[in-house]
C-alpha cells in the first residue's frame, strides 16, 4: 500500500474540493488519459487509478473515511475483508507506523526507468491542419561520457559505503507497544547504492549525468489541435543502473489564424461580398488552406448565408477523410460613395420603394442552423 498515490493528487484537486469540483476533475482526467488520446504504456493503469480515486472521493462516506485514515480507511470499500489490499503483514505495519518494522524491505538496487520530460511546442494554424516537421531543442541529462555513469574519475573506483557496509540500507531498532521492531530504511549516505565515490569524475562531479542540449525532429501529424500530445520514446531522462530512458512528451498549442477559425474538424471563414454581388449573383474567389477556390453566389443572397465546401477542412486525426469548410457570406455595405454611385443608389431606391421588415424572422443562430443543417 505504501506506493499508492494520494487520491486527491491523482485527480489534481484540493482536499477541500466540492463534489462538483471532483466530478469536473474526474471528467477532465478521463478525457486526458482516454486510450484514444493518451498512448503511454501506462494508459490502463492511469484509467484504473483515476476511476478508483473517483469512486472514493465521490462518495461522502468513503471520502470521510479516507480523509481520516488514508488508504487504510477505505480498504473495505470494495467489499474486502479487514486488511484487504495489504500484500502482507509488513504492509500493515508500514501503513500505520511508517515503514517496515521487523521486515526487510531492502534498498531498490535494480534498474530504474528515467523520468519523462515535457516540451511545449507552438505551431502555426496551417501546420496543425496540414501537418509539418519541426526541429526542437531539448535540454536534458545524459549519462556522463567521461565516467560512463559510474560517477568516479576514470582510473578510480567507488568504495563500499562505510555507513551501511555496502548493503544500501540502515537498520534501527525501535520499541513500540507491540514489542521491539527493527526499522529498515535506505542508507542516507549512499542513497541505497551501497557505495560512495571518493574521487568524483571531473566532468559530472560524481553525479553520473551531465546536462546536454539536443536537436530533435518532431513530426506533426495533420489534424492536431491544442493539447495534442506527441510521444517521443526514450528521449527523456536517462535511467539508472541500466534502466531504460524516459519519454519526451511534446504538447502542441496552435496559434490563431488571421481569417480562419476551427470548430472540431471544420474550418470557418467569413467571406465578404459587395451589394451588387449579393443581389445579382457572382462567382468569387474564397481562400482555403489548399489554395483559392471559386464559389458561386446565388442571386439574392442574404447576409449570413452559409456555404459548405466539402473536404476542405481539417484532416481527421485518427481516421481517413477531412472535415469541411463552412463559409458565412458577409454583405458589406459601402460607407463612402462617389457622386455617380450615390445617384445610382438613389435611382435604385426609388425603383425598389419601401420594404417592410419582418420582425418575427429567424435570428442569427437560427439562420446558421438552417444554412448548415445543424
């Protein structure tokens, strides 16, 4: 049980968070670590961990027991018997007394996987839609090339730790109400390594790793959006004692475009036309990310009219095909007229006569729904 994460930490909420805050956090975390989005090797464990945390924190009684007694207070929440969830008797002592009384836990001497790294990458709107390849600079630790990760100056070797005599752990006897127990903890001097460096490497100063900046190429797949995460395996921090490196996660943020907006996999565009084009009809050029396209404006087109160009939207990220481009026609009314234009509009006004206004007509959003069949 000692390695179970705090439920509040899992959902990233404070201990005084309301039930609604917990629910919102749960939905956010499930969305973030959904298998269709999160491709980490620990995806199944993440979802299981999130569901377990929500099961406890969303139930007032279980949450109260957890707040008072920690994980031990909710072991019976899933129908387990007293002590359920503890792998052995030592776990029970470790939960209540703080670690390994009379039981050998031992220092972790095996391979340790390196930490993951995060890199925030801002891309242009076009790059997010059509895809791109970007070069990034990542500063990370790498195994020291001089000592090859030993930490000692070449030609010297580390010595056995005098504090723990090479075991990597220290033992302290404690007297409790249950009797005398031996508490086994990681050696503070060698940090569980069992050896100490007396002649540190001149390059890494005994740290076994050095800081280095590397250039990496990142392939941006077509259709990414804000928050999309790209995993670069083994490009994170180096592992210890032969452990594999961590991963580098590149988080995408998309810069806004001057004329285009995005709605899921559709691209939105407001297309300006003049009064004559709206009244008489015309073919006008509309910009798209695939180059200009001619669109037909029907005679009598009203402001807010919707046009759809199929297949010119955002590529679907995990399936074939693309969204559409949705164009909203904006009829621009001239604010400055030449003398000749003014005369023509006066003549047109006399020919048209007064026109009644339908105050009960559909609103803007109703027209948008009707235009695009929403």
